[in-house]
């Protein structure tokens, strides 16, 4: 039991990118709690200025190796809106299909490789491969499945290149569509086994209600498209995101903090689950129920479980999408929409695996970017991470310093923060023990 | 360091089909993009036309899949192995334990770092010959060009890769 605590976790490991947590507790009261991003911000917004309409999606896909499809799609949607380009339904369905598998790629990586070692009490995925090889092998098979899907549709498993403004430069063949369906069906035994493993995890009992924001659709469990919806009761068109989403610069971070109805909000799998539970497939709902995940859920640590439930949904809904695309027949004439470069402003909003992602471009009459604004999910979660810390620490203050440090790290990791998007790794400091 | 040796793998007997080359990095972070830049150069050369060349971006875990089923993997990356800026190292990962002990930093990967991936490779008992050709960057700020000091190393790096795969 400690009265005073001075912790610095520097870096917090197993998150994407690089960041620090500094915590100073005196007489059991938090004197200082800073979640700090030490690296310089990514100046992709500036890099986009002056670029031709077909360049931003390729450039922004490089912001992150994990969320490249999300950045590609947000970018494409912003450009298509700005230039009034209307992609075919076939294009949208194929985008939804590739999108499902970036979500699987990323959620598998986070649930199994980055978060699971905490729950199994091992330091990283490396000892996990020794103690629980079956878990690591399931993870690898599922990741490979998603990689194969992304490669077949996008031409490459990492930074796919066929998804462009207006449509696809090359369509998958019918044989490939059939093959994808077989690949998807073959992964159910691994999902079942994962369910049994995840049921055994001891998820920390923590609760802090906040505002949860995601996109939402009347039919789909929205990932690729939808209105922006809040659990605080509002819903707006994605083009009007500035009506609700606010950003401010904070002194201790090079990433901006965001707020909407309150002083902080959460985005990501748990926010999507809370807003869109009823759009999940029945199978995914069954998995959620077996794992004790019910909407609304206010336990941030359950974000990892929501990510797994989404994997089930992604697989189920991919099979449905393939059937729909095949029924209508793949049509080369619908692969690319007509493009007339010109002036305009467009906003592309998607759900990156880590949450809401916004690209906002203004084009001049030469079809070149005049202004770009990108808001990334981890940036939106920063303020909420600090609020969660303030709520969590008093509940664990009687534990040992190591336990407190681990709990803080686990909480931050639960958000699956991709700090490399907004900047770059996470370090934790408890100061003044 | 015992695991650093120069171009002594020609005796391996691999054919070009058994070799994969992967470049890591972010081409919009200046010299961090050296791996991707090399991939783009190799794709233009006849010598490499029967070899699988992969733009690995910044995703570390996918290295596992690229290592599996290949005889030899050549990784190109921005690496600080204690050499001078612009210095090129050719690291043979013969002994992962020894490799891990070194003060070696891959600067490019976002999810699992290269050392973690190599530990995982060992834990999963994947047996592939791995060479890491690393260049110490001068600048990894945002930008789409290599520093002149790094740019001029491109031909040297390509020569080292060729030597690595000549049977």
C-alpha cells in the first residue's frame, strides 16, 4: 500500500507508436497525471497541399501500416465527395469487404499480440508463444486469413493499391471470390476456440460512463460509411462533423485533444458496439453474450472483447457480402466511376479499427488539394484516457507500485492506441514514491 | 559482433525462387523510407525479376508470414546498430539470442519491433536464413526524400543484396 507514488512508464510497450504516462500521487491524491506524446506530429496534412486528386489516398495510406485501408477509404471518400464522384454499388461492396479484413488484421493483432499477454500474465507475445502456443497459432492463422482477403481484393496485404478514387483498378475474379468464401468459412473453428480462451480471461472490473461516438447506419454495423452518432443522443451527417467534434492543442502533447458533448469521449470497438449492437450478426451477438459483453458497456477493458466480437461479425458479414456481389455479378464496367477534377470540399468519415477517422479536403479548380484536415481516432481518445486514469487510480491505490503500473498500462493498451498515427510509442512514469 | 558478417551466404545453394526481399519503412519519413526506396529500385532491375520483392510498410507481425516458407529472407530497413550515419550493416541473424543482446534498433516498425518478431520466429521454431541490411538514417522527420548522404548509398545496398543472392 502506498500513499505517495511517482510513476513514469516510459515507454508503455505493446501499443502502436510511442507515448508516456506520468503519474504523481501524494497522500493518495493524484497531483499530476499526464498522458504525453513526445514525438513530433505527422505533418501529412501539410504534405497533401498541392497534390492532385489521385494522390492523397496513396500518401495517407502510409500514415500507418495497420490502418492503411482506413486512411485510404477516408481519403477516397473525402475526394469523391469533394469532386462529386459516384462510385458504383459494386465498388462500395468491395470496399466494405476489404474494410472488414483490415478490421480483422488490426483487431487480431491487438487482442492476441498486444493485449492478451497481460491477461495471461506474461510480458509479451514471445513468452505467450511458449506458454500458450495454441493461442498464438490461432492468432497467426486468423491474421493470415485477413491478409489473404486484403491481398486478393486490394492487390497487396500491406498498403493495398487497387482501391482508388472512383473504384478499383482491378477486380477480383469469380474464382477468387469463391476462394475467399472458402477461406472465411474455414476460420470458424479458430473463432470457436478463441471464444473458449477469451472466456477464461479475468477482465478488470472497471466502470466509467463516458460519451461514445462512432458512425452508424440503418442497415450495416457501420465501418465504411454512416452518420456520426453519439450515445449522448445526437446524430449528424458526416459532412457536418465540425458541428460536434472539437479539437484543442494541449501543452503536454503534440497530438490535439478532442471533445464533443462533454470534455472527453471514446471511439473504437466499444463505442461502435454501444452504438450499433443491434446491427451485429446474430452469430456475433451470440459470442458477445457468451463473453458477458452487453450494450451499453462502460468498462474500457472490454474494448478488447468488443474487438473480438467484431472479428466474428467481420467474417459473417464478409460471407454475406461475397454472396451479394456474386449474385449481382462482377462487372468491369462498374469498376471505375467517371472523374472530373474540379473545386469542392468533401469529408470522408470511416471507422478505422481504433475508431472514428476523419479526412476533410478542399480542392481548388485545378483539382489540387488546397487544405486538408485529418482527425485520427487515438487523438480523439486522449482526453478520455486521462479521465479513465483519474477514475481507475483511486480504486487501485492500495496495490503495489508494480500492480498500479501494470493496470495503467493495461488500461492504455485497452484503447489500442495507435500513437504512430497522431505521432509515435507509449512510456509510463509513476513519480514520487 | 559474431552475427555481423559480410556476404558469406553465397554457399547456401538457394535459388532465386527461394529468396524473398522485404523493405520496411515509411517513405514519407525521409530516411526511414530507405527500405521502400530500395524495393522500388529493385523492381526496375532485370536481375531481380524472378525474386519476390515486398514493400513491407511498417507492419512487423506480417514478417512472420513472409519468413515462413522461404529459404532466405533479406530485410532492408533503417537501423541504428551503432554504426555511423549512412553506414550500411549486413547482419546475419544466425543466433537470435546474440542478436537480441545487441544494442540494435529498427526504426520503422509500428506494431511489434523487429527484435520481438525475431524472438517470435525463434519461439515458433521457424527456420529461415535471415539477413538484415540496415542503414543508419540521418533524418526521419516528415519528408518524401532521402538525405543526400543516404541517397548515395542506394547503389551500395543494391550490390550487397545482389551478392547475398548470387549462387
